[in-house]
C-alpha cells in the first residue's frame, strides 16, 4: 500500500510541474447508473480538482461519451501505410485548428469526435489515461482510442 501511495504522490508531483494537463477517462458505465461513477473516473475527477485548485489548466474528457469510430486500418492498406499522411488531414479548421489531425476515419465519418481528443492532446504537456481493466484486458473504449491515435506516430 505504501508503494502505491508513493507512486501516486510521484504522479501528482509530476503533474504539478506541468502547466497544461489532459486527463482521459474511458470507463463505459451504463448511462442510467448515474450514481455509480467508475473508480477510474472518480480518481480522474479528484486529480482534476486538485490540480485546478493549484492553478493548473486541466482538461478532462470522457472518451466513452464521444463518438469515436473504429480504425479503418489504413496503416497497412494495399497501397502501403496511408495513416497520418498529409492527405488525411481533417480540413475543418474548427475541429483541427493546428492542421495536425490526420485521420481518414475522421474524414470519412462526419460525426466522428476524435478531434476533441487530438485538439487537447496537442495543447497538453502531460496526458493521463484512466482505464478500466476487465479479465486482464483494457476496455474497448481505450483500445479503440489508442488504435485511432496511431496516425500520430505515423506522421
């Protein structure tokens, strides 16, 4: 228990040394269970409140509530890796103000909201993912998010 508290204290100290922090929660609790907030989300809220109280810019996004389509697999297409290429740039300036969001699934699915994550990601100095684990695996929301963010590495 002391080792866990020590690791948590180091995380908080590290986050306190940053000006802009992004917290991403991925728990997908049934919407009617409003009084049953996932433990990972509770932890994210406590960290957010603590950092905001210290004057930090903190953004918390609940990825499970965003419309994030599945990856189209352009990383290994017939014509090679077209994931993250300049042609895949999301051309909506309101969604992609930096011009750095390059994902075909965002272009091909007009209701896709991955841009909300990337827009904050590019403004942040630190990012913390809060993930539920079931049967030794991370949940599907987290897995989909990470797969969709592959274009960042491919740029």
